[in-house]
C-alpha cells in the first residue's frame, strides 16, 4: 500500500468531500483489509455493488423529498391559517 499523501486544501464542499473519501477509505481498509484498487472482485461484482448503493441512494433521496414535502405542506397550512387570523 502506498504511503498517505497530505495535500493542503482550501475550505469548502470539495475539501469536505475529499476528507470524507479519505475517511471512508481508511474505514474500508480496516474492515476489508484491502483498498478498492487492490480488491480482486470482477467487473460484474463491482457493478452489482454500485447498483445496490444507487438503490439505497434513491431510497434516501425519496425519503428526504417526502420530508421536505411534509414540511412545506405544514408551512403552507400554517400560512393559510395565519392569513385567516387562525392560530
């Protein structure tokens, strides 16, 4: 395995993502004992892993959308009540 490389990065979302990728790599190596590059899975197996992760991501995204819809519905209902002098 290569020695870690430390790069001074500016603050921001990109830097946060890079930091999170590095943390996930360390967690993965600790859990599986290998890096993704060194893992001998077949291309089909890698694509299956990616597909399953994307399915999970779709579920998380839909759940977040549903939460925002509920919040906006409550906010709209509250504004309508306030406009009518209701509490």
